[in-house]
C-alpha cells in the first residue's frame, strides 16, 4: 500500500517508497510574501462570502462595498503587498461575481469598478502609510526604551559620582543656589547620603562662595570647569568636573583622584629630599674649593674663586626650585635678584661696584634657568674685574624682560670698553663658557660698545 506524502513545517519534505527527495526550505522573504498573500486571500474570501450572503438577502447591495474594509485591514496588518494583493483580488472577483454589466446597469457597472479601484487605491495608500508610520513609531519607542535602559544601567552602575543640578538664579541672572535633581548611587556613597538628598539644595549644607562662583561661570559661559576637594569624612580626594547641560541645568562628575594625590605627594617628598641633597653637595663642593683657594697661588686662587661663584650660582637655582610652587620651573626674575645679591657680596669687598637688577617675573624651565644663571655669573664677574679694576667704582646693570615673544637678558657696564679684537682683557674660559651656554638654550648673543660694554642674550620665550 502506498504511503501518504509527509509535509514538514519548514518547506516541503516529501517521502515516498523507494524515492529520496532533497529537503526544500523556503527563503524567509518568500515565506513572508506567502503569508502576506494568504492574509489578502483570506480577507477577500471572507468579504466575498459575506457579500454573496447579503446579496441573497438584499439584491440591491453595492457590489464592492465589503471589499473596502478587507483592503484596509490587509494593508494595516499584512503590509503593502497584502493590501495590493487584496485590491487586485477584490477588483477581479468583485467584477466577475457582482459587478459585470447587466441590462439594468449597463455602463454604470464599469463606472462602479473605476470608482472602486480609485477609492480602494486611496484606502490602500492610507492603510500602508499608517502601517509604516506605526512601525516607525514602534521602532522609535523600542529604541528609546533600549536607550533608557542603557542609560539607567550606566547611571546605576558607574563607579564615578554623577549629579544633575537645576540652577537657581537671582533677578540679575547670577547663580545663588541650585537643586539636586538626580544623584547616582556612587555619588551618594561618596558624600555619605541617601536617596533623600535628591531634591535638596546646595544651601542646605555648608556654603562655599568660591564653589558657587565657579558653577555660575559654567552656567553663564558654558565652559567646563574642574574643582578638587578633599573629603575628610572618608579620607579621599575627588576631582569634580562641571559642565552645562542647558541654560538652567548643569552636570557634575565626581572622580576619585586619591591615588594620584598620594603619588604626587610621594613624588614631592622624593624631589625635596633629592634637591636638599644636591644643595648640600654643592655647598660642600663650594666649601672645598674655598678652602683650596686659601693655600693656592694668586693666579690659582682667582680661578678657584671663580669656580666657587659658578657652583654657588647653580646652588641658587636649586634653592629657588626648592622654594617654588612649580617643581619643574623657576621664576627667573626672583632667581636673578637673589643671584646678583650673592655676587655683589662675594666679588666686591666694598661698595665701589653696585649691581643693579631689573628683572620681570618670568617662568622658565630649570635647564634654561641654570644656563642663564651661569651666563650672568660669568658676565658680572668679568665686568667687576675688567670694567672696574680697583680702585675704580661703577655700576653693572642686569636686565631681564620679555619683548616681542622673546626673553631678553642684558648685562652692561660703563667701564673700559672692548679692545679692537673684541676681548678687552675678557678672553678666556669665562666668555667661551658664555657662548656655549647661550647656544645650549638656542639663544643668540650680541656684544656692543663702547661706551662701556653690553652683552644681550635673546632666546625664544
């Protein structure tokens, strides 16, 4: 006895005795089209059946009236292809069964069909557009829900503190207070508060005028700002980053920077210790050279004294660096004032030579400060020796300023000028050292005179 065909759910799998057939699987698009056509056929079939039954009861029923809802429902729930298929089937079946011309109707049947096709075209377009709009709205709502879920998950699980604040301004538009609109669990943990903190005002706690000024500037200008504070309750450092969200709202991010602060403190301690040791070693070298100069010959004593002055100028840089708030830079103005004060004491035993210093407060890297300090030391030493030999009195002017984007350092005197060969008795290691140091900091050295002698050093500033 022949076995019946067996159909699987996916595609059509047919089995017969002694015959092997490959499994057939419809493409998803083909399955979708088939289901849409099935929806259209079913709706048109129902409309046709109802129209036939009504026609038996009431012969005067319009031939295409019940196809209107069938086409609209097909377009709304089955898609534009189902609506188009329902429109075509309704026109063909309605014409064949109910709308063909009769002696009573004549050409009116054709007019009815034309009106039906035009009207149903409008219904089809409306249904298809409505379905597309509803689909887009549904997708938009799903995307919004997904974004809200992601944002909520991020808000609840992020390790950094976050708050959203509403600005409260006075009549002149200045920020005088703000309300906490949102606060994530991380920030509540940082501040040691609970959910009841949401809705409170900044003025409910300790007020800080400088903090409000910073927030006011962010709200007014829209420029983000940063603030660091130490929370003694938990012993942690935090950096607050403030940004404007709208003209009346701002966001605050709290980032834990305790580890960075500890590292900076440790680095500062190591730097201070290193600088202290360097300063002590330089003082020791200076003392050894000074002791050696006492028992040396006059010529050697002079050279050793110069070496002492050079070592002391480097020690002055380290001293300025140690006292400064910026560990990588030196205030050149303050450094030159202190350096020249020491030079006046060590080079001249009386008041016949005065060192006059006018220096702007300019910040420069340590390497530049060391090089310029050595340059000033050599030039002032040479001026005191050659421009004003005993018992000649005079003045040495040291000037430091920023001009046209350059740092200009000048050392000048009104004493004996340079010789024709440009030395004036000042040739030797000192001037060679000056030229090398100026080149090291990518500067330019210019010498002018008489009257007197002026050394100008220009370097990028």
